[in-house]
């Protein structure tokens, strides 16, 4: 029965893995799987952590820094409001208070001695933060189990992430440290923190981060803020370009008093946020102006580079065309020289012209394409190739030509072909003792 459940769980994880990859755009499937495993396959928390990393906020699963949290707690202008416990009233109240005082002093003294001795025997496990998000989510879960879901919106992330978001958004950050063992904690959570007035006020005006001091993340923040008693609230904001504690509220405080004190702190420090907003807007405008100037400079630079490129291409094209023209002229000169050498070679190889009274001679008049005439005698026994070589050796003859009879019109086969490798003789070609032949120019063809 275990195999189907494992298979169903594996299919669910595979679907979450593919969905997480689509939402984040990560290419590495192994990285997606490790991230989801760190968040116990909670895809919403994993995606939120990934988005925080992309915004420059360190991942909550990176090893925590050993440095103290970068929050200014030494500002002497910090507002502090401490609510003292009510004094006993009447004879019965004072009698009960005096009777219980020795027991209370003895209890807390022994508890402090025990905790002090325990530090030497076993280090406080809260000193090592391994899962800060888990600490915060565990507090929220336990809070809702005990006090219900009707409460201000708790920031679901680490203390460092809350500081970064408050700094980036220029908002007030209210930090609540939950002392589970304190006698006033339960009443504060039920009657003050979960009241509708406080919920509406906090949700509309600030971020709220909370954690139990029994968890490593809450304990670490407690060491940084150095609270004196519980319930403890600290107001933090960006002041003089540093995240600074500007208000501390300690003790059991009622909803109306809490709202009044928070309003007073916010009003007293609102000018710092306004100044920071103006400075940030000026910086953004300066950055936008600089970016526009850079873009204009880059556009001008690209235009100049494009002009230079086109100019180089045109110069290269002209050089190429000039080189091609030069090569063409050289090739034409080589061709003409080769042609002239070939004409001279053909002229030197021609057989001697027969005598006029040779009975085997043939008198041929050639009419050239330029209307000039050339006359020469050949022998009947000579090949038509000799006639072609004679005409080829003449300067007036075109480079390519053919020899044509007039009546009847026919082209003499003066050059060898595959069907007739040896051109026929003049007698075989049917020439008489006196002929007029026409030379046709084939150069253009």
C-alpha cells in the first residue's frame, strides 16, 4: 500500500517542480528541486524567497552573518514608553503582594541562577539561526492556533528582509518580540494586538514583524534591540540613511494607548521620511537624467560608428571595385597577349603558299567582317584546319569566327569535333579552284 502513496507524492512534487520552474524561469531543475526542498515543497514561500533574491535581498537559507544586525539603536532621541504594572490596592492587595514577594524573588533568582549555570554546561541553542523563515512561520502558526486568525498582518519573512522592505518602501516597521513565558503576554495578544482598532491601524500605516524570543531568529533580534520587559514593541524607520529605532514601547499597553503612542512616534518622525522621499526622488530624477544623457550619448556614438562603418564599407567597396577593374584590365591584357602569341604561333606553323600554276592549288578570297578582303592559295589536299589557322593568324580576324560558303550556304567544318576529329580536306569539302568564303564573327556569341 506504500508504493501508490509514494508514487502519488512523487507526481505531486513533479507538478510543483515544473510549476516553480515556470514561475521563476530557472533552467536548472536541480536548483529548483533544492529550493523547494528547503521550503518543504511550499511553492508560495519558495517563489517569494526567489523574488526577494532577485530584488537584492539575501536568501533566508544563506548562512546568517555573524555581524550584529545593522540597526541603529544608539540614537539618544529615541522615544521610550514603559507601562508599569499596577500597584496593589487596599489592605488585602498589599497583604497578598507582601506574602508572595519572597516567593517571587526566590523563584526568579533561582531561575536566573539556573539559566546562568546552564550556559556553561550547554550553550543556548537559540544562538544559532538555521531556519529564520521557519522560526517566523512557526510563531505565526502558534499565534493563530492560540488567538485566532483575526490579527494584524505579520510579515512572512526574516527580520533582515523586513528591514530591507521597509527601507526600500520608506515605511515604518513595527517589531513585536513575543515573550511566551511573561505574565502579560497573553492579555496583550488577546485584548490589544488582536483588537480591530489596532489591526486596522497597523495594516494601513506600517509593516509588522513578529517572532517569539524562544526561537533563534527572535532571540537574535532580542539581543540586537535589548528589550527590558514584555510585551515589547520597537518602531524602526530609515533615518539619516540608516535603519534606526525611533520608538520603544514596553509593558502591558491598552489598544487606545498603543495607537496614540504609535501615532505620536510616526508624527514626530514623519519629516525624516518625507526628506528621504524627496532625496530619493531627486536621486531618481538625477539617475533618469543621467540615463537619458547616456542613452543620447550612446545613440550619437552609435550614429557616428554607423557613419564610420558605412564610410569604411564604401571605401572598401571602391577599393574592391578598383581592384576588380585592375584585375580585369590585367586579365584582358594577358588574354590579348596570349591571343597574339597564339596568332603568331599559328602563322609560323602555316604551310607555304603553293605557286599560282600549281594544278592542285585552290584560290580562295575571304571576305572579313570588317568588309576587307584577303586572298590566298591552298592545296586541295590540305585540311580545312589550315584555312582556319590562316584566318586566325590575321590581325583583322575576330577571336572567334566561322567560315561560311555563299551558294549554297553552309558552314565549313574547320575545327575537329567528337564526331569528326580530323577536319576534311578542301577537296572533300567540295571546294572548287576559285572560291569566295565569308568569315562570320562569333565573339559576341
